[in-house]
């Protein structure tokens, strides 16, 4: 209970302190405002010159009119124009222009107090030809070759040098001497003797005989002599005499030629 009363007293003290601060601030503001002097609103005399008098404006009723114009310049590709008429209330007209793609744009329009209405049309087909610039032909300039005077001075003559060729002293060290070696000698080896073998002998078989009944067998009989001749050739080769061993052994060995061993 004591704590609650203490809190109430502290809150009352804080509110009283805030009120005192607010009153002091209001008094300071009033004191500062009372010190500022008061100036009355200045009064200016009325001007002595009369106000300007403008002429009376007249509102004329709309009058009918009509005009037209056109421009045609082929060098600059300009082709356009306009035509317009009015009865005082309704304005109607048309204008056209030739576009860069070759088409002709025509605009027909009407205008009155209710608005503006336009109808756009295009005549022709758009074309995009390839641009080929044309350059003017200028004549080729003709310049005369420049004529330079021939120089009159003679070519310089330089004297031939008279200095003698340099003489280098002979070296004082002795000339090198190289030892002489005898030419190497190689031993003579006898030619190797190879044994001779007799040629192999093959047994001879009798020729087979077939009954003559078909065309194939007749052809075989006619081809038989060719086989016989081949066998005879083989036998003739086998009969050749072999080389004797005594002939190979009797061959003298080939000695290498001796060369001189003179010093180089």
C-alpha cells in the first residue's frame, strides 16, 4: 500500500514539474513577442495616369472560302498539294503527297463543331529500287612532267690509298710432328670347302589308264604327253653330274694383296 502511495506522489510531482516548464516557456514567448516593434501596413497613392483603353473586339461570323496549292519538283522528288473549301460551318478538303516508296497518299477530311474526320488512302504499289548513285565524269588531269636542270658539278675523285699491306711476324713455336704408323696386314684365310651331295632320285610310276567312255577322258588322254615331257625334263636335270669334292679342295686360297708399310 505504501508503495502505491509513493508512486502516486512521484507521478504528481512529475506532472507538476512539466506544467511549470510549460508555463515558463509560454511566458518567455510572450516576452519576446512584446519586444518586437509593430509596423502598420503601408498605403500607396492611386496612380495619376488613366488605365489603357483597348479597342472593342468584334466577333465576325464565319465566311465561306476556298483555296488550293500544289508543289511539283522532280529534281528533289517533291510532289504534294492541298485543296480546301468551307461554307462557314463545314470545312472539307483533301491533300496528297508522293511517298519515297512511290505510293501516293491522299487524305480526305471534314471538320465542323463536332470534330475532325479524315479518310486516308494510298494509290499505287510500294517499290524499293536499288539505289545507284550517278557520279559526274571529270576529265583526267594532264600534268606535264617536271623538268629538272642537269647538275653541272663533276663527280668527286678520291685518291687511291698508298698504305702497305700489314706484315705479321712469323710464329716462333716449332711446327708439329706427327708419328708414322705401319699399314696393318691382315692374314689370308683359305676359301671354305663345301661337301657335294648327289641329286635326289625320284621313282617312276606307270601312267594310269582310264577307260575311254566320256568326252572328259578323251581330253585327258590328249593332255598326257605334256606331263610326260615334264617328267623327262626332271629326269634330265637329275642325271647331271655333281661337282667333285677334289675339285673344291684343290682350289687355291685367295690371299689378300700385301701393301707397303712406308711412312706417310
